[in-house]
C-alpha cells in the first residue's frame, strides 16, 4: 500500500546554490515514512514499537526550489525478522526529483532493542 504526503518547499530547505539541500530530501524521506507508520499502525503498535534507519540509498534526479509543491510517496518492500525495506519517491508534479530506499529496523520501545516483526504488523502495510 502506497502512502503520500504533499507540502511546499520552505526557504530553510534551500542551500547556497539556490535549490533544495540534499539533507532536506533525506529529512522528507524520513518524515513520509514516519507519517505512513503513524497512519497505518494500531495504537498498541505505536506505543510498543519504533523504527531506526540502518541504511539510506538516495538517487537525486532533479533539483527543487523554494515554494515548489512536492509530493513524497512511500511503500514497503521486503521484510525480514527485524527489518523492512521502504521505497520513497519525491515528485514535483510529474517530475521525479528523488528516489530512495531505506532499511528500517523495528525497536521494542521498552527494551530499546531490535524485536521481531509480527505477521499482524506486516498485514497493515501490504
């Protein structure tokens, strides 16, 4: 199941070259993943688990500029016992600006350690 979030580029996202800084794109990849998690997980899952990124891969295709309307779309790929692969694309209209892949590890909040991903949790994202 894909999840999208749209927003406008703010002045603080712009670097010395006058376009969106790469760090802003990384932040948006994380923000749409967190929004998808909060949208799809149960209250119990939200209270019990959190995620940490263990790998980011990002391909920068085109620049973005202040006030551009951006849409970040994410979806989950492969699951392992404690990780999931998440894909993200960031567009301005029909133009692909960034595509990325992040591997996330699920953490038990109380134990502060990686924990097994249940079939029940996976079902909420496929």
